């Protein structure tokens, strides 16, 4: 089971990303091997917020195009919906307090908690996720 960071979804979707090929190849690899993945509604919302934002992209994505991408992911038979239950919130609290998560690190702790709750490997290009010792992290690079 895998959980992709929101930025991996952005990179796979946006061909103008420096990590586009890496992200797309890794997600395609998961599809070919039928590896299940977590679909997290808050990640979907963050994806939409980023790709349609004119402050992030000179030419932001059209909402319908971004929703089409999400629909393909959501409807994939390997997708497993992951909502935050009581156990996830407990893990999130623990990770936040132990790691001293502040500001932009808070959503990272939340995603790490979801991955830990579901025993998923977290796919990311962000080395900051290595701070969570129990988290299985697959760190991708632009040369992966």
C-alpha cells in the first residue's frame, strides 16, 4: 500500500514540473503492479488548491481538467479511501508533539499519521518526511 504526497500528484499531473517524469513513472509503476494506494480527500483538496492557483502556476490548470485527474484516481479499483479516524488523530497528535511540528509541518505530520495508520509507504520528494522514524518513506528524486 502506498500514499503519495500531494506534490507527487501535482508533479504527475503537471507536465511543466521538474519531477513530472519521475512522479508519473512511479505512479504508472504502481498501476502496472496493481499496488493499492490510499486516496485521501484532504490530499485531493490540496491538489485542487495548488494546480488551479494562479499564485503557484503562471497558467493554472482548469478545474475540470484537475477533477478529471482526481476522478481517474478515485475510481481506480486499487484506490482505498482513507479518512481520519480516532486512531489516526491519536497518531497525528503524537507525531506533531514529538516532532515539534509547526506551521507547514503540521499537514506533513497529518499525512505521516495516515500512512502509519494504514501501514502504507509514503511516496515523496520531500526529505522532511524522514523525520518520522516509524514512517516507511520512498524518497523520489528527479533522476529516479
